[in-house]
C-alpha cells in the first residue's frame, strides 16, 4: 500500500471488507462535481469501495468538467478531444493510484460515468481494457476520436458494459447513444443497452436496473 494519495480530488465510501474490496469509481458529468453521483453510494452494496472523482477543469461560477464543450457546434466539433484524451489518461493513471493506495482488488475495478463521465468511461475501457472490468455508462455516447486507432487488436474479453440513455434526452440525442450497441457488438464486447422515457438524467428504474446488473457481476 502506497502512502501518496491519488492525484485527482475525490471522496470515498469505504467497504465493509477490510481488503480486496471491489472498487467502484464514479465519474460525474459536465458542470457537476464529485458530490453528484455520490448520492448513489448509500444505495449500493456495502462491499463496494466507492471513490467519487472531481474532474480537473474548474468552471465558472462553479462545477467542473473533464473537457471543454462547444454547445453551438456540430457533433464533430462538439468536444475538445485533446482535453478529453488528457482526462482519459488522467483517469487511467488515477485507477492505478487508487488500487495502490486503497485496500481494493485491482481485478475488480468498476466504472460508473454519467454524460461526460460516461463518454470518458468508454474511452478509458477501450484504451486501457486491462485496468477495468465492468462499465456503467449512463447518458453518454461513443466518441471514436478519443479511442486508440487499433481497436481490433486489443483484448476486450474481460469487459462488460451497461449502457443506458433517456429517450427524450435534450443534451445528448438518443440517436448518438443508439450507435453504441452496434459498435460494441462489432468488437465482440459484452453489453446491455437500455432506454428510459426521461431526459438527461437517471430515472429510478434506471438506477435499480444497473444496480442489479452490477450485483450480478461483483
């Protein structure tokens, strides 16, 4: 166990297990912070060691982002992909630091991302598949511009994705999210895809569904 704390600011809910706990890392959306998804923690299994991370870019007047977004642009120009790649690599480094610093099992790393956090969860998993296992990507989409080029050559056999989206999402169109399933299927990656009749948020039935999904894979 190392004594240096992981590099991104985060808050923790400890596991009831003294060591080798399954790890759940929470990645919030654009303009939010580490407290947002942490509200899920009390409803999730006590075996999980939960770490909720704050994104590195501060916004005015409050909130944080993983990368800049230009809301007026077309999909291709929408994201600052260089910042997104930097955050992708920062999260991968944070995973290493976290498994070294806390009493968790490095083979049981779960990611849960919402919106921008979901987009980066896809990128982290597809770039560094050996670092993660189960990924819950809520209200996000596949941004191929922040993936490595040689996807076909990587081993994704250990990955499993739970993907969900609001069918009336006004921030990230559901059409973008619907490209996820065929993309993952083409790479022979295990996945579940669900839609819920909500906007850009997590419906209660969405929460219960991914909670069940995770419990079966812990």
